C-alpha cells in the first residue's frame, strides 16, 4: 500500500477544520479584486455553476476567515448540494506527450489535485495528509488501496477539462472517491475514475476500522445514497487482478525512485507507480496504441532507497469491458490488454499489481 499526497475521503481525504467549519453551500471560492468585490470570469462561471451564488450566501452569513489567494483564484467550487466538487484545468504544454495530448500521469495528478481541493472547500486543512482531528490524535493516516482510471478521449494542449469529484463510505475500513472528467468546450465525458482508500496506523502500519468519530467528521460531506462513476454491472473497475508469476514477457529492471517522486512523508507518490508500470510496455504498443484503462492495486509502500522491477504480461482470452465508451467498443478487436507487477528487486516482494487496456491509435 502506498501513501499519497492527498488522501481519500472528502477531499482526497478528510481534513482539519480551520476553527469554524465553512458552510458546505458556501465555499467562498471566487476571484476578488483588491477592494474585495467579487470578479468572476466567463471561464469560472462555466467551470463552477454555483460559484457566485455560493459566494453571496457566504457573505450573507457574515463572519468566517477570508478565503486564501489560492482559493480565490481557483476555478472550482462545491456544487449547490455541497456533496461534490467541480474544478476546471487548462492542459499545459509540459503536461502533454508526443501526441500533444495529456499523459495519463497528468490525468492522475489532476485527480489528486481536485480531490485535495474538494477537501479544503468543505473546511478542512491539508496538514497531516488531510486527516481529521480524531485521526491525528490516534496517529491514523489514509493510504491508497486501489485506483482505476478510464480515458475515452485524451485532452489536448490548451483544452479545458472539468473534473467533478465526490467521496463516500466503502465498508468499515475505508472510503472511495470517484471522478468524472469532461471536455468543458462541449460537455463530453472524456474519462472516469474511482479509487479506494483505507485507514492505517502510522506507527504499526496496520489497517484500522473507520471509527464512529472519524465517520462523523468525514461522511457528513458525502452523498447519503451511493453514487458511482462506474454504475455498470461487471464494470472493469471491480475486476480482480490475478497473482502473477515468472516469466514475464516484458520487463524493465532496476528502477530507482527520484527525489521528485517522493511525497511529504518520504514515500513514493502513487502517480509514480503509473510511470513505472508503463516502463515495461513494449515499444511497438506505445507506437501504435494509446492507454485506455489502467487499474492499480497498491500492496506495499516504496521508499527512496528501494529498487523496483517492472514486469508486464500479456493477458490472453479476456473480454475487454468498455464501461459505456461507444467509440472504444467499436474497436474492441484492435485492443491489447496486459497484466503488471511492480516488485522489490532485493527480495521479489510485490509492491503493486495492475492491468492496462490499450486501444489502437487512429491514423
């Protein structure tokens, strides 16, 4: 299992209160001029429909700390029900790959960012990896257990992507966070994602049940009835990844974490694992296909002095689930599917288990 910058829960995880909890309907995330008058650009209005109304409500309530500069400039806000959060992002030139479209690592980083910003918007703080007051008292943290991302169309350099996120309870020891990605220019759904998180003791590294106190701090901000980014039956996000054994058809050995791969707790961030998985994909697949789906099960933490081997196996005879992507379903026969294992070079212990589905590039 892997610790991440921005845990689960309501904003990637629960977060600490700033003295007074800000109203869920009034996050106060609006750009202001020097004199304090609200200023909302056309992009902000499109990106955050409840933006202006929420700010007016906050002013009507009176009191409360003034939003930070980052909060005022951020193109995101809670929706009117206060149970999900939307934010828009422009794809930068350094976030795209050779095809001038965003990389899957870019997408994963944006998911982390919008999750954490969601948490801040409900009144928590990112100190302590978004843990609640009760969790910090008990030395508990959130860790990623599973991540599943599907991209139906990659945004290009200069495109504006709108990401909606929400979290909810997932059994007695965890939570789940879901996302929906849209092209803001036309409203088309271009991707979906879901993740599972569990609570762990920072000292013993053992999993812990979510206590009633933590549940009260977190799930007040979550939908009361289940809402799933992947509501389809037998969808790919639920599919188990089998235990893999040698020999692998493809491998990349001796991967070493860079300093830039480490999070604030000196552990490798979960997005780095995606890059390591892709390192052992054969070059002819990279040249002729693009990644459609990636699923990762996090099993162990990785630190700065660990050396990692990336192994890739061809998955034969498996039906590829499209989860509602019509364009992908039309080219089912042109897909390639692989299983993956990241393991410690020193002893072979499994760090991460994964699956990827690739669709043929249009020429």
